[in-house]
C-alpha cells in the first residue's frame, strides 16, 4: 500500500464530485481536505502519472448553455488518413470529441467519430459542412446521428464514499 493512499483516495473522491466553481479550486479542495494547495496539485499529478486516473477533464452540460442539438458525426475515412483528418476535425472549438474506432464491416463502415454541439440541428449541419470543406472531406461518406434524449451526464466515480474518512476529517500532511 502506498503511504499516501488514504489521502489520494480522499482526493479522488473530492475531485470526482466536480471542481468547485471558484477562482482557486485547488485551494478550496485543500481546505476541504485539511492540507496545502501544493499537496493537492502534487497528489493529482501523482494519480495521473501512475495511471490511476486516465483523464482529468470537464463534463459540460451543454443544454444548460443553450445548445439544444448535438450530433455524433461518423466518418468513413481512409485508414491511412485517420490521424491527419482527426487532427483537422479536432481543431475546431465546436468539436467536443474526436476519436477513432474500429469499423464493423459490412454493416458499419465508419471509423472516425466527432461530437458537435449547436443551438439547433441547422447549426450542427452547417458546422459539419464547414468541416467537410475545410478538411477536404467532400467525397467522404458520413452520417450525423442526432440525440433524441439526454440521459445522465457526470464524471467517473473512482472511490466509494464509505471507504473514506470524509467529511470533516483532516488528513495529515
């Protein structure tokens, strides 16, 4: 067992709840855990470097921001061009995800997926057409799969609350 595993488990639990929406979120987390801001930042870095947490990102609730349409665009990109095209598509701010997946032939020829959010379907379609022009994809087959419903959106949970000494327990530095 790592010497800091209790602290790191508590840290993972706290950041899994979402970062506080304040100007210094790591300082607020440090106060909650009873330690220094530096210890929080160092702990997050250790957790990521060890591979215990693969991704540290944001869950954007786009509907609350006025974006009512989102489309998963599936592209049939020649395998030799997937990296090049993926970088081209991913450079645009309205693209929130862009990743490669294996084809499932003969039924599913698509190998590149990108998520685009817009205020309505027409905005998403315009953005897809823009990408198609800018990335040289006019002759590439694609489909836009629009969402019909929004289910739960939240970050991953890594540690169960009952395994921790939270809340109110100060973890030694």
